[in-house]
């Protein structure tokens, strides 16, 4: 039995140094049939010349501007031909059996639409960066199992939030649910895709035997906070039925007031307000996105049951969150939101 053809998509932006480690680890895979496509978002460094000079078998797509990761993924997927598509960050190094293990999970169960790798920290290779994302019912996401020690457990496990730092996607499912939402530009585009897959009844999982090392750095930059907040709101409007939106509205408004106060204190108030205005100015677009999502009631209920009732990412914990906000979020989820 021959291995199915796999397309590995890497979206690069000034990634010359990172690709100098990433690509050699791909070349050393024990998997037999795959192609690599580098989609470059108009890098100003030597990314393109490095790849074209040293790896002639790799297809390079040059974008005229920085389209962002989401559109870059879609360009790569459209140009690819594999039964499966793998999305991989350029700032990663993969182990020899990384791709074999991703494909093994997909071939074993046609109900799986996407499978994560176990992502370890590049500078702390005994520590987990992520195995997908946890998702709070107000749309906040964070790295699942972040900071936990790497173990030898190898069972494939479900994960609610899809993270495409390293993930394999089933092409025929993408044809049903659609590709990445390019209007997200970056951040939460993968969460959005994974939830849309699960709304149709497909599974998103992690195979801990597929190992990748990621040069991860937590950075609450203003631009990142803007995209996270804007896309979180779009995500909720796309995924939830009107009834659920109304259920979460009171606690959502409470949280928004707290976030506005925090944005003033931390100096990103302009970005927070801009996230609201983006949605207001493009309400027709957001409404059309909402109307395009297929929400099977039983699958949406399953998603709600799997959501985190609190925000537990270690990097952002503080006394107000621990003592006031999270207890309220948990109580409201238990009493009002959870089906």
C-alpha cells in the first residue's frame, strides 16, 4: 500500500534564518511521498533566494504584499495537490517521524478532519508549547497543556481548538467547510476553521507521537491584541446561534467593560476600540459570514460542553482574573450557558 501524497504548506515572512533549520528537518522525514510549498508574503530578507538556491524541489510562491498567514495558507492549499494538507510554521524543527504520525492518525479514522502535532518548546524541549488550543465560551483561546512536561503518552486525543503551528488537514473536508477566513488576516483563523469542521460533526485531534519544536515567544504586542480581540468577536458571531449569543450577552458585556479598562491601563485602548469599529463598518460582511456557517444543533451543543468555563492560560494570570473574573465566568457558564 503506497503512502498518500501530502502537501506541506509553509507561509514565510522574513523567515530566512528559521527556514535554515526547518527545511532540513523536513528533508530528513521518514515519509516517502510529500511536496513542500513555501508561500512568501513579500519578505525583505533572503528567504526566496535561499529556498530557490538550496532546495530546487520546493515550490515557491511569491506574493506581491504581506497577505497575512490566513490568505497565505489558502494560496498554498489552492496550489497543492496532496490528499492531505499540512500547515507548518517556519520557526519550527520537526522530528523524523513527524509526518508519518500525522498521516497515520488521519488514515486510521475518516472522521478526523484535522490532527495536531505535539508542539514542544524549542529552547525547552522537555516542555509542551501546545497540543491545540483550549477555547473559552467568550472566544478567548490559549495553548492547551502549555508548560506541562513532555511524557511518553501516545494516545490520540480530541482538542477543541485547532492550532496550525503544525497540523494536517483533510482536503475533502476543506472542500465542504471552506478554507481559512482571509479577513482574519492572522490569529484565530485556525480556531475558526477547526470549529467549523466540528460544527459539521468532524473531529479535531492531537497525536502526541508527531513531535515538532517551536521557537515560541509570548508577546502581547498592541497589533497582536487588536487582531486577537477583533477576530474573537467575529468568531463568536460566526459560530454561535442567536439564542446562544443572547445567553452570553450579559457576561460578555461585563468582560468587555473589564477589557476596556485594562486596555486603558496597559496602553492599547485605541486597538481595542478599533476592533469594534472594524466590525461595525463591515457589518454586512460579518453578517454574510455568519449566514454561511452550517451549525448543526447537536454539534454546537457538543462544542459548548467542551469549552473552558474560565481563562486559565498561565501567561496572563493575575489576582483580579483569579479571584473575581474566573469565578464569575465559571458560575455563569454552569448556570446559564452550558446545555
